């Protein structure tokens, strides 16, 4: 591999050479300042007004299950997140389950990512470039968003950043272990291996080839098994115009930075990380939709490195003031919204509260589609006074995320045998309808035998109260 390290640190590129004590010491403030900024921004409003969105509700539920329950559930669904659920189970075993415990691992992971980005930038383009890259990362709104979510994406970012640093250090054994951990945390992290390969394409070291092959071999059993659960991503649609525009603009910004003298110092590493994983996943998604921006979140590492190097190259008092003003404006205009309930698609606690207010003891309950039962996982007691008319077995009892449903015929029988009101939780009007027999029979019986009495929209849900024969 061509040595892309900055002259001041190039001597430490080979693992057998140890940095001088002074050099090692100088890397400490470069790493600590970005980590401290990320910690401050990550802890700011971490509870988001007590709200919890759908995927976080799944994490919360899974982490509170026993290890045998988690293992059996992974055999039916969500095996791709198994390692993360096990980690969160351990966290909840130590700390009281709650919003802070749920999100703190993500905050700390992004702190590590910011520190590692600073060290990578320092190695490639010098201390100031590294410091600027590390400080820029926490200021990106997308980073602040996923630093405060109880999902695996921030941890994948930290592992990919660590793997990238180990790549530069040519520590192939550690590199393989870290990248395998990233891929087991989320399978699409394997795309960053392709980005690293593109950085080394002229003369890939044998050590990297062996490490990459070992990572792929270690991931293969999980990947093959997760194919059997591919139906869980059927909700993903082909990339729409907004997603395409966002990717193109980000890629163009990265390419523009890479063409400047400052960006040239980091482009061999940073540009592939920024463009390749997202670009490949988006291209595949026009054939088989899989693209979701958070699945390729490590692109922010490449973006921060390029921006930091360009700022370093053109640094001046005027640019310093302009950068500080831009950072302040970003914090004032974007960051507060990210800490509000409205910043996420759905708030399961709000749905649960509306359900509790709408339903009376003895009322029936229906979820259309049944996977919306996830909106009641956090506080199941809120619907304990309602009778779920279509559920055959609860999520825990069936070792699933959403429970299992009765047959269409049995659902019809139970709905028609219920003389009282039925509280129905549905998606908003205009959302695609599941073309499966169980969901179709629910909609058919509601249309033919029930009258909508009242309905409340909350986030992405509609909670309606239906009664037989118009007897509201």
C-alpha cells in the first residue's frame, strides 16, 4: 500500500515501529476534544421527552428477555441484530432498563467514533486536520440523531472507524477481528470491506486479503441464515428521489473536497468510505430494495475526514470564525429538533397512551397489520384491559417480535362474535396495505359489520373505535 500517512506520523505506519512518547502524547488532545464534544451533544436531551420510536421499542423488549428467549426469537426473526440484542441484554442486567440505559451505548460509541476519526485524520493529514475532522463529526445532524438511538448503527460506526485505523497501522489480526464484529453487529458493514479494498486496490497487502477473507468467512453463516428471514425487510421500497438527491449531493461534496490539495491527503481512505457502500447498496436497491441510509451510516467517517482536511489546508482566522458560526447555527437550528418527539417517525408511548384512553374494559383490539403490535411492547399494561381478537400467541410466548395470528377463518369468527366495541390500530391512510389473508379478513369484516365511531391520528398511526351495526 502506498504510504498515505502525514510526514509527522509516517514512521508509525508499520506495527513494529512504536511512536515516540511525545508523538503518542500529542494524539491525546486530538482524540479527547472530539470525544468530549460528542459526549456533550449525545447527553443533551437524551430522553427526547420520554419518547421511543418503533425500532427502539424492539430493542427495549428484546433486551429484557432472557437469554434462552432471545436465542429462540433470533431463530424466527431479526438474527441480523442478534449480537446487538445480546449486548443490550448485558447492559440492562447492569443498569435499570430505561431510556438512558437504552441510548447510552450509542452515545459512547459515537464518542469513540469521533476520537478515532480524529486519530485517522491526524495520521493521514496531520494533527490539526485530525482535530477538525473529529470535531466536525459530532456536528453532523445525522450523527447526533443516531448517537441517541437504541439501535446498533452507532456501534457499527465505531467499529468501522477502529478497523480503518487498524488498516492504516497494518495490524491485520486485530483488523479482521474488529471488522468481523462490525459485520456481526450489522451485515451491511461488510460493504466497508469493499471500500477498504478500493483504498488498497493498486497493491493490496496479503495480510489485508487474508483478513478480508477471514471476515467474510466468519460472517457467512449468519448471512446465509438471515436470508431465511428476508421477509422482515419487505417494507423497504426502491430509493425515492429525495434519497437519490441526498446521496448524489453528498457524493459530489466529497468528490469536490477530494480534488482539493487538502482533500488529496485523505481521499484514498475517505472517499471510498463515503461513496462506495452507499452507492452499491443504492444500486442494488433498484433491483431488490434494501437501501436505508442508516444501514450505511459509516459514510460519515469519510465525509468528516474530507471536510477536516480541506478546512486544515485553507485554515485562517476568517475561516475559523466562519466555521465556528456555521457550527453554532447548526446547533441552534437543527440540534434542538433532533431532541423532540417529532424528530422520529413514530412514538410508541404516544400510541400506547391513546390506546389506553380510547379503550374501555372488555373492548376488542385489532392491529392492522399485525406487526403494529410492536407499538404496545414497551408498556403492555396499557392494553391489558382490551381483548386482542386476532392474536394466537403473544410475542414472548411465540418467540417472535409481534406475536402470531389466528387463521383468517378464526379471526372472522372472533370479530363477529364480539358484540362490543373494537379499538383498531392502523397505519395512516395512503400507506401500502398488506396483501395477506389475515389482514384482508380484518379489513373486510370491519367494512361489512362495523362502523367507525371516532378516530385519532398519532404520529404514523390511526387509533379508531369501531362498533357493531352503527351502535357507537
